């Protein structure tokens, strides 16, 4: 990958840029791919299910409502996502097992770390439009993330 989010912003000034609220937790600092969206609050049932399906280089975008009460991603789900070919996660919520996440070849950006797992109540929606941190993401939009920030585009901007 030769792109950076600053270079993409220079080349495509109308791209959506997320507010700088995300921290990098994954072993892959730069990642990109088409979005598969999940909307859930303190229940990662849908995230777990998606991670076990073929990722094909896509990014799981999770609108966790900005909750800082539970972790929506941990080491086991992340390892399953790697196994199934997902490029990364963008989570408007928390993660856990951060020491292990940092060793996986997976992009992970989230708000914070939290040690408590979620209660799985089989709740959440997949492939719905989500909005958080000043951006709107529709399933299939392209996500570009690196140490400089997170971009959302309705089209592919660069080779991932």
C-alpha cells in the first residue's frame, strides 16, 4: 500500500473525514476496503457472526453508539476475522485484548479499550446506513484508515 490518508485528502478534497476520536489497536496500521456495516449497542452478536464469513478484504464498520461500557471486539473474534480475510474493523465503541489485537495482521480502529465483554442477546442490524464521528457510512462505501485518520468514500480512491 502506497497511499496515506493525507495524500487521499489532497487528491480527493470532498472525501468524508471522521473526527479524530479513533485509536489504532490492530497489527495493521493502514487498511482499506468496502464497508459492511453493523449497528449494535453493547451486544456484539452480529460482529461475531460477520467475522466468521468470507471477508474478501472488506472492513467491518460497527456503530456501537459510542458506548464505553463494553468491548465489541476481542482477540477471538479478531483472529476469526483474520482467518476469513477481513481487512479490518472501524468501531465506534470499545475493544479488548489489546495486546493480542496488536499482533494480528488486521486493522482495528476504535474509541478505547474496555475489559468487559458484551452480553450476547442476538441483537443488532447488518448492512444498514450508520453515522458517527461526523461521517455517514453506507454499506459498500470505501473505508481508508491509517495513523493520520479515517476516510469514507462512495467510491474506491486507490488500490487497497
